[in-house]
C-alpha cells in the first residue's frame, strides 16, 4: 500500500489528459511474422441466444430497459484501482437495485483476506487426476467467496496452458495438457457456481509467459503468434469446456494474439468466444489490459477492470465510464453494444441468483486492519470498518488435505524405501520442511521463497490461516526425528547407517509484478533447477546417508539428473504446492497410512534442451516482442513422443505402494459418427432495445454530488454531455475498424450452444475397464485414456493425446472397481482450418483408444474398428 501511495504522488506530477492518453490507442498494429493473422470479426454477437440463459436474459432486459445511460456505463467498468474493498469493484445502479459487484482473486483461495482456506494450487489439483476432488474444491471455494460477499471469483486459470516449463503462472492451472486443464477448469467452475458465485475463466489466451505480457507507455505487450489449428486443439480447448459448463465470465489476457491485443481482438472475443463457443456471460479485461475505448467495446469487451487507463492508472482517467457515456452520446459507440454489455453482466448476475440475498463484501483486500480507508486509492478517503473477519473456512481443511495428499506423486521408490516405519530414525534437511521463520504471511502475495512452499506468488496467492508444515506433522506423529533447518549440509548431523534422511527442496515462480531471487515471475535465473542449491543439498546428504528420500515442493518440472540416480537416493516424492495442508498430507503418505496416488501433470525432462527452442522464454526485443508458437501442437509429451525423446518421468507418471491391473476392457459405440458434425442449432432470440441515442440529460452529474477525487464515475458535466450530443449530428464520424458491420451474424458452423456445436460432445464410445488392486497395500489407481488417430490421418497429429481419465476409490488388496470412460466426437476430430469445423479426417479408420497408468505405460488398446480391446499390446510411444 505504501508503495502504491508513493506511486500516486509520482503519477500526480505527470499530467496526462485523457485525450492524449486515448490518442495512444490509435496506433497501428505492429507486423507479426507472415502467416499469423487476426482478422476483423464484427459486430459483437449479442448474448442471450441459448435456451439455458434465456430466462436470465429476459429478466436482465427488463432491468436494462429502465436504466439511464450513466447507470449503464457505471456497470460496465470498475470504479478505479484501489477504489473499493475488492481487487475490482464495478459501479452500481442502486436506483434499480443493482449493487456494486466485488471481484476478487484468486484461483486457490481468497487473496489478501483472513479466516479463509489456502487450498492447494491448481497444479496440485491436476496431479490428483481426481474429478470428484476438482469439483469438491470448487464447491468449497464457492462457499468461501460467497461467505466473504464476493460476487465474482477470479479463477480458474487455464491459460497459461503450461507451454513453457519456465512460465511463471503455470502452477495456477492444472497441467500441461488441454484435457487435464479442461476437466480441472470446468469442474472448478461447476463447483464455484453451484454456490451462486460467478466464476471467471482466465486468461484468454496464449498468455504463456510473464515477461513482457503488458502493454505500457513504451512497448506493446508480447504477441503470441499461433495458427488456427493449434489455437483450437490446444489453447482454446479448456476454455470451450469452461464455457460449456456455463462459466459466467471470461478474463482477457494482457498479451496480443497474432499482433492484436487480446482485449480488443475482435476475432478472438466476437468470433471465437462469443460466436463459436457461444459464450453467454461477460468478458472482462485483465487489470489494465484494456488499451482503447470504443475499439475494445466493438471488439466485444464488456467490463473494464479495474476501470483505469492502462498507461498511468490512479489519475481518475478511464477509457470507459464517463468516456463511454460520451462515446454513446456522440454516436461513436452504438447503444446496441452498450446495452449488450450491460445485459450480459446483469444476466450473469441473475443466472447465479445473486439478486436474492447475496451478501455484500465483509472484508477488505487492501488492509488486514478492522478499520481503513473506504477508497484507499484516493488521496483523502473517508474511513470506516472494512474487515469483519468472517470465518468462511467451514470444514474445507479436509478437502484441502485430501487434495494435497492425493496429489503427492511418487516418482522413485527403490526396495520399498517408502513407506517409512513409525519408529524410523529420521534426519530432516532443508528449510522447506518448516514454516517461514519471519511468519507464514510475511511476504506480500507470497512474494518470497522462504520456508515451506505451499504456493507460488502473485495474484494467485492467498494468505495462510495457518500452515501445517512437514515438521509440524512429524512432531504430531511423535516420530523420532532431528531437523537441520538449513539448505547447506550441516557438519553436525552425525550420519548413522540406520538413519533415513528426508531432504526438502523447492522451485518457485509467480506473477511478473514481483521479482523473487532474480526471477521476475518466470523462472529466468533459477532455470529449471531446484532453488537454494537444492541439487547440492541432495548430493551432499546422499554422500553421507544411505537411505535418502527427496521431497519436492514445486511449481512445475525441475531437472533432477544430478541426483536422481544416485544409489542412496531411494525415493522421490513430488508434493507440488499443497497450500496450508503441507504437513499431515505428506506424513500420511510417508508413513503409509495411504498409498500415493498422484500422477504428473507435466513431463519432467532430462535436460532443458529436450524441449523445442520455441518453448524458451522470449527476452527483450525492440518493439513488440514476438513469441511464435512454431512447435504447433507439440508441447510437453506430444513433443517428447514425436521426437522420440525419453523424458526423466513421463506425463501422467506416478507410482503407488501397491500395483494394479486393468482388465475386462470393453468399448461400445454410442453415437454413429460422420465426417462433419450434424448441423448446429440456430441462434435463439436476444433482447432488443431502442437504439436511439438517449438524451444528454441522462449523463449529467446529479446535483450536490459529493465526488471522491480520482474515483471513476460515469457522469459528464452538462456542457460536456451537450457537446457530445451535438457532435452526434456532425459529419465527423468515428473511424470504424476495417471489416466493421452492425449486422448480427448467424454464427459459424462450429458453434450452436455453450462450448460449441452440441454434437461435438456426443459420446462416440463408452469404455469400461476393471481395475484390480494386485499388490500388498490399499491404494487408488488412475486410468488415463489417450487417443491415437488412425494411420491414414492426412493431418500431422500427435501420436497420443489425453482425452479422459478416472480414479478409483481406495481399493483394498484384491479389490476391483469398474471405471467408465468416454470419448466424444470432438475427441476424435481435428480442427479443419479450411472449413472452419471439427472434422473426422478418416471415418473408416481404426482409432486406438489406449488406457494405462501413465502416458508411457500404455498396453491396453481398444480399437474403434474392431470394437474390441486387447491387453499386452506394445505401447504406441
Ligand atoms: C492480474 C492477473 O493477471 C489476474 O490473474 C488477476 O486476476 C488480476 N491481476 C487481478 O488481481
């Protein structure tokens, strides 16, 4: 806060009028490499055309038809950064019963609050491969956000997808595969929204690194250049599933796609999101990602967050609010577009039932104190009680602990080194085993790596209510341990042959506005190595002890080659980012109360050079940094398989204390397939309103209004409003973008409902298998289903692609469970860039449906042609 205050003072010295600021936005796009295009797509499709939303739209339209112009523009933007209790606060229309809406981070728990749960991060949830837990965490998150009076949950994050192993925010999402991300994202949305909280899927799209993500005064944000097929088959996939689950809002990414800033990329928002995916909710900008006024509205943006201009916020300047009012009065922005923006926002609010007994915010993200300024961004603000310290944790620690535990991924276990016996003599090394001695919340937004690493840093973090550390858990169990709270091998540990050494190491990353130990979000200086000389610590311990167990808290893959094959390193566990429940969840696995059942949500390479060069971080470039996705579909295991590179540990890998067999597999054809899906349903009716420009008086400031300096308002001075209204009649017209049209389109063939043409989700094949616990301990198994396209497929397609997965309950020794999996039409299709549709390129071909416990351990194959399944088949990769 103090930092921001001085920033305000600094900003005040720079006098920028809103006029010169908006002039910056009319710059031409910077050219991108040949072949990458962001074509125009206009107009913004109106919302409300799917039957599952029509009632909310009907009600919303009744509200909207009674709003004044300034009330409408007050709803479509935030009131300014730090101008309210939440990270984002919309304006209200109290006369019509519409409150300010509170938008709050983040994906793993409420950011900067109190008495909330710090759940395991998305990457940890992905590692459970457990759909029930994905949903249960969503429900618990929803309960907490609602309990604090938050209308809009700023999660889940499914973009970044995890294309770049060093990318700073991959840990907020569920793993480097579109289908794993899709299930993680969609089930989180369904859970959160079951509580009446609006979920926000983010960041659309291809925001794969932190550095250079934002447009600023000096440089445009990075351009992610990707082709249409890659967009559809990888990066868009989880967004489609989120939309299909009825997500209420979508956050637009900072970066550009193919040269056009996502926040005003009409092809992306109007074309792909609203028309092809049939998105019915509203589209918000990431914070200060909006870079223009009318242009971004025409391109489909509905809500500006936090409301300020992106160049120098906090001066009371906005591209919308009062400017949007002006742009409607002077005829630049068609009223039809503004009406659709407001209708989308209010329909979403109604769709979640937030018009009925929804609590107002009872916390303040800007302070931990009970009292504070109501508008911390203002120089002079009234103060009041802002934090009521409402405890929203319920029994959520249980689901958090279950996730943390069932995500733990056993990568190596020689001679049954694990589980440990309760009376083992244990020596513990590494500062990660115990809480940060400065305090568990001593670093803002967890912007440090000190003590147990339960989450990465940035807006995706939350404050810990407590942190159950591994040492806490050992204490609680009364085991015989000695702890050396250092990352350097101590000279006084007195190794004895009966000792078991536990070595804790970490790798951290986060969001770009904080640099930790030289890493500005992305892992630039840490590379993919363990932090704090973790490799050396493991090697030093392994030189002195014969029974070493390595435990890794990490945001993503790390290089393990220096130590993983050392004979004393007997076992390796990835505990990912467990949130507050780091201790007991780990102890339950270490001591064999449960078998580990996590599986890797990404590949672990042997060397960074195993990845394609294009997956490296893009460094400084003069002008707009260009990040060209030349690897196309080949990220993570898709690349390793194609290039026949053996990773250290494959995507999906994870051992157990027991063994499982998969048997009795059967495949049943359900929906007969056609090369092209059945024709999409037509769009339904959308609300219609008068399109006449409202009178200027609807924009006048109310008399005797007590203004807060630099707060963003939607009113204009009378003279301004009158001038704007008379400009509507002048011959000087707004320069509409190339390809602009105001005629609503029927929508592309691939659309037709939320998520796309509903026929895409027809189940093509049902697969059933019996999983049997054939080992000597109870445990849960994960069945992963990968599709291999028929050999005659004319399009270059990854050898195998994950399409579904299922996890058993805890199976006792000898016990069996039947699992059901499914493959949809879309799962068997490719995106045809010519017909702009999902097609099955080789209808008669024999698809391989492979099921196994890891992407590199597939020996059960069901064939679509034969309709039978075979065990013991050589693996496709
Ligand atoms: C920027 C981040 O990219 C986004 O994920 C977050 O929700 C907003 N800031 C608000 O804090």
